C-alpha cells in the first residue's frame, strides 16, 4: 500500500527536473511487485512469514531510505514513512530489535544525506533537524519496546459468560479459549503436577467428549506457546523477549497423541495452576499467524485462571458445607442434647421422690408433656431453617419467652425474659442462634452453677442486638484469673460476628452478648 502511494505521489509531481524518475519508478514498481508476491506467499503461511521477517524488514528500511532521498532530498515529504520500520520492529520483536532498527535507519539517513550533500536539494539545517527528529522518535519507540513486555491482553475471567461451579471447568476453559481465538476445534489436557495421566476434554465439529490422556501432549515445555504444523513438521515460538525459534514439530509435540485428538495445524499453549499442569490445543483457527504465540500465552493464563477459580469456588462451597454441618451439630447439641440432659436431671429427681414414697405420676406426666413440646420445638427448628424471610422482633421475643418457659419446667428453674424495644426484624438464622444461646446459658447455669433463677434481657439499639444472662449460681472460682466465657456460647457468638463478655462473682454470673443485626457484619 505504501509502495502504491509512493508511485501515485511521484507520478502527479512533475516539478522536479532533477528527479531521476526512471530509477525511482523502477525501484517503486519492483518494490510493489515484491510486496505483493511476499504478501501472497505469507498470507496463510505463518512459518514463511516468520522466516522472511528479518529479510523484508531490511528491504523496507533500504527502500524507504532510497525513496526519501530520490524525491526532494532532505525536504522529501516521505520522511514520515521512517516510522513504519520502527513501529514494525517494536511490535514484532523486542526493544533490542527496535534499537538495532533505529541505529540502522539513523546511519542510512546520515550516509544517504552525506552522499547528496552539495546538491541543490540539500538543506543542511533541515537535514540536521530531521536527523534529530529521527533519533528522538527512535528513542521513544525503544522505550515503547522496553515497556511493552509489561503489557498483556488481560482476558478477564469475570467477563466469561455462563460461569458456574456446576459446569465442567475443563470444558468451560476450553470453550472460552475457542471463543476468544475463533478456533473451530480444540482440546484441553490437564493433570496434577508430577503425573503423566491427565484429564482431557475435546470439542470438534460441535461434538464434545471427555477422555484420558496417558502421555503428555507437548514434549517441549520451555516456550509457553507454539504454532505447530504436523504435516509440514514445523513448529514456531518466540520468547517474550527474543527472536523466533524454529523447530521440527516432532520435537515439540507428540504427533500420534495430537492426531488422535484431530489436531493437524494450530496453536498449543501451556496451562499452569496451583496444583495442575497441562496444555491447551486449538486448531482450525482463521488467519493463523505468528501473532497467535502471544495470544496463546494469554489464553493459557486465562484457562488456568478459570480452573483456579473453579477450585476456589469448590473449596468455598466445601467450607460452607462443613460450617453448616458444624452449625447443625451445635444446634443439635444445644437443643436436643441439652433437653435430654435436662430430662435426665428431672428423671433423677423423680427417681429420688419415688424412693421416698412420694407420688410421681404428676411429674411423669409433666416430663411427657415437655418431651412432646420438645418434639414440636425440633419440628419448628427444621421449619425455621427452610424460611428465608426475616422475623419480627416482637415474634422473636415471644418465641424466646416460650422457650424460657419450657426451660424453666425442664430444669426446675425460674427463667424470665424481659425486652426493651420490639420494633424491627431479625434474620431467621440469628433467631435460631438466640434460642440456642438461651438453652446453653440455662443449662450451664443450672448444671455448673446450681442456679435457681436466670434473668434474660434483650434490647435492640439501631443495628445491634444486646442479650444478657444473669443467674444466682455459685459463680466461677475466685482464682485470680479472668473468667472465660463458655466455649459453646463463645463459638456461636463469634460465628455471628458478635462479642461476648463474662462477669462473675461469688453468688452471681453475668454474660453480656452483642450481635449485629444489619450491614456487612450481619
């Protein structure tokens, strides 16, 4: 395109009698023809494109220098086209090749300028200024070449559509890579570090299948990404900073394994995660070129990020399931187990009464009634777990008072609940926690402190709920150490992002609990 533009510009300008137009036209026509031939030969041949890169780069620099000085000399309007070889080097290679290109262009410009010095078209001042401009431009593009190694294509995992933990992560990573690259077929092979056998997933002709790879797909693991042609036995790669590397395909990939997948010519990219290692293979890519080497590295990173994220979500879900199991275990302990302990405590009292000859039928009927109520309580607990709406504080207080009444009868203790403020709502999960805290606090006060009376206070202030327990039991031993809150209460309060404080003295124990109702903490 630039060659044709040169021809058009020179053909319409007839005001230069000194112009050696025969040589200029011949050079431009030859350059255009050569450009068309090279473009046609390399249009779909990534191997030849990489092989001819240095040669065509040198031809560009030589032709542009000749054209600049064959048209108006130092005043040539084509001086700006020196930017093309510099940009080409900065984009295609690294800063080193850009620096070599800049040095060569500056020397070519100076030598050509000296060769025409003394002619009418030579202007020393403009020649010096343009030499300085070319040097400045060269330094800027060298800087660009140095810093472009820090840039990436940045495929964002969050932007991939359809991401779900339920999906096959290998299939999802492969599908995303195929969509981004435009490949019609692909395969992803991934296995644990240090193991030869790997899990694989292939997508070809719209048909997806899973498989087990017994052998590594890629045998050369030092490059990160390759363009491979099995029929031509060619493989091409390039380090992030460096020149192209040409290898036989048989030295890079396992040809039999690749052909078994359907791979013939395409891109292979390395995938690394925290615990796994593998390769991504893509083929039937439109307009496959050497640029796909860098794209392949980014696709490999993106696929690894998808696999890592899936593993993270799986770990989070497993952790949540474990926390749910622990929570249910605590709830069972604080409700059913504590009730059974209270029932045993009551049965022991009935047993002693029976030995003394007292009538125990009334006590047995009362215990039976409590067991029926506990059954209803467990059923209500299960139903509460199924609810997803918040509960009015007034209803929550009413439920707490009902629980306190049953605990009073179960443990033969006087348990009363007072409340300050009955406006607002609390989460169902927190309501269950309050009931279990009440059960645990009463059980501890009676069993360990011998308490006969327990006063429970509940108040709501903005986005926090305060809960207090005060009993008339023995209190903690006065051993000079600060009393610690019971572990079952402390664990439940901390799980709800609350705080707990215990104040104990001979003849009384006070437990103060604060829980968040709203906001990020809740």
